[in-house]
């Protein structure tokens, strides 16, 4: 009776260990052998020479449970590292997206303010007109240029951190348009508004050239509308994200 119970316990223990190490081997992508149960923790110690003790001498190969546990641990460490890196990239992407959107609001707001002030500036009083021009120059210097810098830097960093943007044609087109807007603001609109502010101040004192001031204002007006148009194009690219690059092999196979 006692020998029958021991044999029954021994068979159940071996079956349980085989199931446990089969699960471990599936996750470690390694085959499992009967020898893999030799180093398992034994809750029941059968008497005599059981199957476990008979296979103990062959349990030190590459398919041993120790090697399987090491392989599984290395795989789990790699997955956890990848998950942490993905979480950091996700937070960085959200931060850069927030900066990009805030900068875009500043760009559009400053352009709209300059257009409204330029269109409604009083022409009858040169002193009031010079004050409006000074206000436009301040908006460009303190709001438009910093906002464009934030938009450009955050967009380039977003492309660098997000691998999906590396092969996205619309992202690179948007980056090139942002660089063009920044250069146009510094060389055309910003310089034109400072020049117009200086000329209007001289005109208020009776020393300026009205014809030269009118020419500078026309150039500035055209530059503002070009910047507004480029801003709208950038917004459309960010929203619609058209496929401007080459088709991938998967896309060609689906056609």
C-alpha cells in the first residue's frame, strides 16, 4: 500500500514538473527533454532510483533548465528595456508635439496681429502710424521669431526621435518649409518691419522719404501673406499627412 502511494506520488510529481518546464521552454524558445526536470525543486522525495535521479547526469547541457532560465531572463530583460525606451520616446514625443503646437499658435497669432495692425494703421497721423509700426516690429522680434524657432527645433527633434518620420515625405517637406519660413522671417519680414518702423519715425519728424516707406510696406505686406500661406500648408501637411515618398514593398504587394 505504501509502495503504491509512493509510485503514484512519483508519477504525479514527474508529470507536474514536465508541464512546468514545458511552459518554461516554450517561453525560452528551447526544446525540453526529460533531463530538464533533474534540477527542479522537489516537494516530494520518492525513495529508490526514480526517473529524475536516473536522468540527473545528463542535465548540464544547453537544454538544461538553468540555460533555459538564463535565456528566458535575457529575453525578459530585453523586452523590459525596449518597453522603457518606448515609454521614454512616447513621453518625449508628446512633449515635442506640445511645444510644436504652442509654437504654431504663436506664429499664426503674431502673423495675424501684424496683418491687422498693418491694414488698420492710421494714415492721417504720422506719429500714430510710427507707433503702430514700432508695435509690429516688437511683435515680430518678441513673438514671431521665437515661435518660429520653437516650431522648427521641436519639429526637427520630433523627426529625429520618431523613426516613423524618417521615411515620411510629408515630414521632410514640412521641415524644409519651416526652415524657409524662419529664413524669410529674419531676412524679409523682420528686417522690413524694422526698416518701416525707422522710416515711419523719420517721416513723423519730417525727415523721411514717403516713397521709400511705401515700397518697404508693400514688400512687408507680401512677405506676411507668404508666411501665412506657408503656415497653412504646414498645418495641412501635419493633419492630412499625404504619402509623398516612395511606395514600400508591402504597399506594392497590396495593389
